[in-house]
């Protein structure tokens, strides 16, 4: 999903009136649904990224410069052609990926959901390749949501 950008309000009293102005913008979170494939192993890669934020094995957390990434969100038409893109900056996972179906005998595809925090989103971005605008673009061909 495309994160919503909200602009806060600042209220200032001017004589007997209250005057409103634009406050700090806030970018919402990105919800992604991932269909896990065996190759490439998306689950393992996203789990490694989440462990940079917080590793439950030893309780360690890395620096933000290590785990914050730039991602590209692409909207495609029915034929798979890219019709819109957004660049999202300062993204990191808010949860570890957790598959919702671990039964190997099932005919269902393994899916999992993740939430990504993001600092800002620029609509109508010109880059559709994942780019390297940030210092840490997401690996494995870049994460395309």
C-alpha cells in the first residue's frame, strides 16, 4: 500500500482568533503482502533485514544507517507494465516476517505480511529500477512493493 502523507496543524492565537498553519508532515507505514518463493528466498532476505533492526537471538540493534533503505513502489497495469512509481526513503521493517502457512502438504503458496516504516515518499518518481539514490538500497534486485 502507498503510505499516506499527513500534514499536521499548528494553532497560534493571534489577538482573539486562532490561526492555523501547516505543521510537520508525517508519512504513514507501508503494508506489504509477500508471496514467498524458494528462489530467490525472499523470506530469508527480509528476515535478515529485520534482524538488522532487532535481532531476537541476542537483543542487538544496528545503527539506522545500516537498516534504513530506499525502496521503489510500482503500480502496474493488467499486463505488468509499470504505470506509476514512488520512491520511499528511510524504510525499515516494523516486524519480522512470519509465514501464515507452514504446511508443506498444502497446495497453497506461503504468504506473509510485513509493515515497513518510512520517513518520506515521493510520488511520480522517475526511477523504476530500484536505483541507488540512498546509501543502502535494498538488495536482491531491490524490494519492489
